C-alpha cells in the first residue's frame, strides 16, 4: 500500500508511488500546475503498466511482486482521474470567463446589468481599442456619453469628467479654487453689481476693474498627459486597467494645475496662470520675518477678501517660523496653524513664497469638449502610452484678492 504522510505546517504530501515518488502541495492549483501534475502521473502510470506487463510474462516473478505493481497501477490511475476532473473543471471555468469577457468586448455591453460595471467595461474597451489602433464601438461611446458625431478621437464626456474630477496626486488648490468645464467660458469678475458705481469700497479692486475690465475670458491652453501601460496591465482585469489609466491621467492633470499656478518662471503663454507672474503683479507685502510678512499680508487684504482668506505656504517655511516663535515654548508646536496665523493654512511645496487670499477668485476651467485621446510608445522602455490632450485655463479673476508675503533682506 502507498504511504501517505502529512505535515500540518506546510500541507505537504509525500506519496509513495511504486518505484518512484511524486510530490504535490495542498492549496489552490493553477491550470498550468494541474497540467504538469497530469503529465507527471501519466508518465508514472505508463511506466508502471510497462513493468507490470514485463512481470506478468516473467516466470521468475512472484505473485506478490505482480500484485504490488497492480496496486500501484490502480492507485496511480485513481489519482490521475481525480486530477483530470479538477483540471477539466478549472479549464471549463476559465473558458467560460474568457468567453464572457470576449462577449462584453465585442459589442456585448448590453449584457452587463450593473451601470457602474458597464461604464468600466466601456472605458476598458476605449483604452484597449486605442492601444491596438482599432475603432471604439458605438455602444461603448454611447455608454460613456459621447455626443460627438461618430466619436472620432474626442474623449467622451464621462471619461473627460472623471479624469479632471478626482486626482490621485493632490492639488491643494482643489477645494479652495473654483473648477468648471465649460467651453468658451466668460464670467464677470464681480458676482453682483449695484446701481451706484461707487459700491466697491476697495480702491485697489476699483483700479483693477478700470484697468482690465469687469469680465474674465477663459482661453485654451493645450497640455498632454501620458499614462504608461504595460502589456500585463492591458491583459489584466478591466477594473484594474481602468483604475490604472485613470489614476495616472488624474495625477498628471492635478500636477499640471499646481505647477502652472505657482510657477516662478511660467512658460510662454502661461504667465497669467501663476500667482508669482509679473503679468499678474499681485501685491507683495514685506515683513522682517515670515510670521510678520504673513500677518501683515492678511491685514492688508480688504475685509471682503480677508473674511475667506487662506494661507498657502511650504511646510518647511512654517516649521522654521514656529521654531523661531517658540524659542523653547512647547505650546507653539501643538497649536494649530490657524491659531498661530489667524487664518487657515494649506501646505504645498509649490508655494515658495506664501500666497494669501480668497481663493474663490482662483478659477480653473477645462474645455472637455475638445479633449483628445491617442496612443504613443516610449521607445526607450517599450511601454505603450495612453495619451490625453486637454485644454484648460487658470484665471486669477481679481488680483487684489491676493497678497504675496515676502521677507525683507534687512531686519
């Protein structure tokens, strides 16, 4: 009889199989592993059957030897049948799964009942078709809210909105600045007016409106975001594929927003987007140290803007400021930044000089109606790229709603 030993720690089984040993390990098996096991046992069974035939015609062989080989053959055959059954069941399950995925990709979105899953399947088709240079089905485009004629290379609204709505990489301006997605947007700088032309009490705002007009016109500034996709990701689950691509694109969009807003040396054509740009000429308020400069900047704002003012600054600068203020007093380290400066503080390394103001007058607008998608390849790495070309603009609607804190060179 075969001997069966079990080690509870490793779930490892050692099976004595006649003249040879076959090992296998407990737990869930892959189809490839089952195929290997079938091959191994099949070869052992064939060998045992050959030995049994030789013993049967050998006059010197005893019946005990023949019976042992017969028993080994029966054991191997039983094991082969058990593994064959497992193999066939798993193979059928995988074939059914692949058939279902193929049906959904080949205009089979109608078979998906869950609305959210249907969107994921449609997004996956858009990404895969783009990477393979194939057209996207009309059904997938309709699920994604494409209202253009024939889809073309324009990104459907559902996808475009998802890309700019929830970035993975954090842009601290989100939640403070205004974000819209309207083509050819024009808005008034002041949300209300009175019949009395002198209703604006802040003289700086009055001068700014006279100099630049009372309407903000948003332009279209082109930028590209690349999402690298390996063949492994493309062949993976649709949920993981869509999540990977959207996270990459969202992170790129968010990083672009933050970069242009706090650029010390903006690119040509992007000067108006930066708080630090000389084109915007936001008023700088100086102080003998950073604490004084920030406090004076808050006080210098007109009360209409001071009420909702927020301080954007680097955490390192804040830490250095607290170190100076504390001078051995531990209470400063446990106090909230708002208790120290009198206004909410948002930390971002992009704000090399603290920018203080009412950030509702910082406005981002996307023209998602012209957002394009295409594919590219990084020849250095061999990674395929899903590329989105988008247009957006950042307008500081009222420069007088902001101040930049600067430390004087001399005490």
